[in-house]
C-alpha cells in the first residue's frame, strides 16, 4: 500500500520538474534572442551583402566607435567624424599618388549624388602631404558634390583598429558613429551592391 501511496506524489514531482526544465529552456531561448537583438555588433546583417563590387567588404568583430582624430576641411578648420553623427558616413581615405583611388573617386561622387537629401555623407579624406594639397583639392573639385578634406600628417588611417594601412580604404559608419564595415582597395561605389550596403545601414538606423 505504501508503494501505491507514494507513487502519485513522485509522479507529480516528476511532472513539475519536467515543466520547470521546459520553462527554463524557453527562458534560455528568449534570453539568447534578446541578447542577439541588443548586441551592438551588427556585422551579421552586412555579411550576406559582401558580394560583387562589395566582395572585399569586411565587418568588425566588435562594435568600434569612430576615431576622435581631427582632419581638415577646405577652409582649414578641424573636423572629426563625430561631427557627422546622425548620418551614415562613407569615409574614404585616398591620395593623388594612388591609382585605384583616382579610378574609384567618380563612383563615390555618384554615390553621394544618389543619396542627395538623405542622411548619407561621403567623406573623402586626402592623405596627401602638404606639398600635394593643391593637387588633391583640384582633383576633388572635379568630382562634385564631394567636399575636400585633408589629413596631411597621415594620422587618421592609423587611428583605426586595425589600422587602415592600404589606400584606398573605405569605412562605413552607422548614424550612431559605430563602424559597420570596411573595404580595403577600390570598388565601384555606384554599383547596386554598394547601394544595397548603404540602404541596409540606413534602415538599421
């Protein structure tokens, strides 16, 4: 009789234990989903877009804010990437002595034109030395609506992690000032694949 009398309580305990384990399992799944949705590293969304002209696009392993280093506008005033916060920034580091830079610059101008009136800013920063500043300024002047920016001390590329040692290098930042992707080497920034990347970052907000 004692065996039968204790069987039901044991079965009840087992039932509650199983329900508890199932509840914990659901909670764990929900926790993982929430963590994934709030993780500041947003590279997963851009990875599928690394194809065609954007095949060389890489995404950061961790969310990284834009460097605080200053560069200069056409009037010689200091500018920082933080000044563009609230916009998708396409930072292009280039030089007049860099053949691929010269080839891709018209496509960056087309990209800027395509997003006229939208919160997208193509920031082309020349790393030419002081003696070549006039040459760089004249070159950018041929590619409206791009504006002239300069880093004659060649400090900005080394402020990134990892450093942007090759030219050209283009770094894409979200409106929050966090790096979303980077492309080392030239690309056709007027191509549909480039527009898809920018549209994705815009939608991401």
